C-alpha cells in the first residue's frame, strides 16, 4: 500500500513549500529512488527546476522537466501532467486535488504550505486518503 506523508511547512515562513519539495526530492534521489514532482502550474515547475540547481551550496539534484527530450532521462522529473507510467517510487504532490495515479507509487509526499487556502486544500487531500484507509504520517517542517 502507498505510504503517504504530509510535510507541514511552519507558519513563520522560514522554509518555503518549494524548498521542502527540493529537500525531499534530493533525499529520495540519494536513496536511488525515482521522483516525480507534480507541480500545479508551469511557472512553479520552472521555479522548482531552477531551485533544484541552487538550493544546496555543495551539490545539485540531476533532474529535467517532463517532456524535455534534449536532456537525458533523470531520476527526478518535474511536470504538470499526470505522472508518467514508468514512475512508481515517489511522487511529490504540489497540486489539488489528489492525482488518480497516486496509488501506483510506493510513496506520496504532500507538501502543506503555510497559507490558509493551501492548508484547507491539504486537509481535503488528507481526508481523501484517510477515507480510503491509507496510513498517514505528518511531519512538521520549519
């Protein structure tokens, strides 16, 4: 069964939801897992693309945007379309509602932003998973 983790970004705003997504993607990549970062809009995917190159001083996370055939296949891909069939390890979900493809992943990471609208949407996704019997873990991030 898919493991579902909610990462709740602190209200103080010292850490952004996008930065948390990058940290989770980096950790999964370091563990040899394939990651699909499911962004809510093209501008956010582009921002994440840039952030994955710069969020750490000493290294970067090799990645590409989904459909960018100019780059070789990478373990970390970003996109706004439904996840590709060959991705089954980790999906970092940055959109609402829940992707119909979530259950084929070993792990789904839900990033909960500090704003009230983002938190309300995350609560809906939480209930969605809970009503279907998934075990849910919550992690506070600051």
